């Protein structure tokens, strides 16, 4: 079993829909990261969080430390949000990043 | 502001050939990383340099060597390329290590095919 599991693996939605991507982890963590990888391949960090909730524009990330679970929400989704969204956690013992396999999101106009 | 620059963007090698992937950052970051990304898998850490003058093995170091040339530059060398090293390689940097306190900035990636 992978230490960081994302669901769904693939998600297709219509423009304007509310999107939720989930991340569950099985190790102790110091922080959780959400990143975005565009079709061209570039990777951009979206959020780093260790508790609660963060918001940036139409993106919201939440984390529940007790349940070892995080969600990334996209409100009013747009075709330009189409990308792979990656969850990664920083282990609390060796500080290395443990990566999820990613969720491929396609937003249709 | 260029951020993290990787060269080359694409490369095709024959089995047994050697090559060096270059990475440079202009953000005065202390820590740099090399990852590989294979289809259906998460990023895997090959080597990292927590600070200038230090390098450490990551999850998949076999078949690779690295050099932290100075604070800006961190290169990855394949001494004798194998088809299993066909992958997309990403360089990243962060202000400090450990990553619990810092986010990473990524280069655009190098697509390497080994025939």
C-alpha cells in the first residue's frame, strides 16, 4: 500500500463544477503539499499546510491531521484548471517528500 | 526572473552512453533536488543537496551521480545510460531544508529516452 494515496486517479467535469480531490496518508507528517502539473510538464507548488485550511483564489486546501486526510477543492472550475494535481507529504522523521501518484483533472467547456 | 533552469529539455541516448543534466537556480536557494517521474508513478527522489557542499542519496540513486558545483548549480550524471533510465527528470530547489518549512520550485523538466 502506498503511503500517500490520491483519489480519484482521473476526473472529468464540466466547466463551472465544484471539484474535490482527496489525499490520504499513512505516515506521520510535518507538512502536506499540493502541487499542479500542467500538460506541458511544469510543476508548481499550490499549497503547503500543516493544519486547517488555506485559500488562494478559487483553490481551497484543507487538512485533517487526526484523520490523515486532505482535500483540494476548486470552485467554479475552468478548462485552464485541467492539469495533474499532486499531493505530497513531508515525513516527520526524515523530512523527505513522499509523493502521491497524482489526479488527472480534465475540465470540459 | 528565471527560477530553476534545466538543460537540455529533450535528449535521446543509446544504451551505454553518458550524459550530464544541468540545473541552475537564481533564487539564492540553499537546497536542490533531482527527481525522476515515470508514468503512473509519483515523483521519486534521486539525489538531493541540502546545502552547498553536501549531497545525499534519495530513493533511487543507483546509476546516477551528482555534483553541487556551487550554490546555484546542481548537475545529474548518467555514466552508462540504460533503458530503465528513460524518464522525465525534474530539478527543484528550496530556500532551506527540511521541506516541512519550505516549498519547492521546479524546473521545466528533461525528457530522456534511452534506446
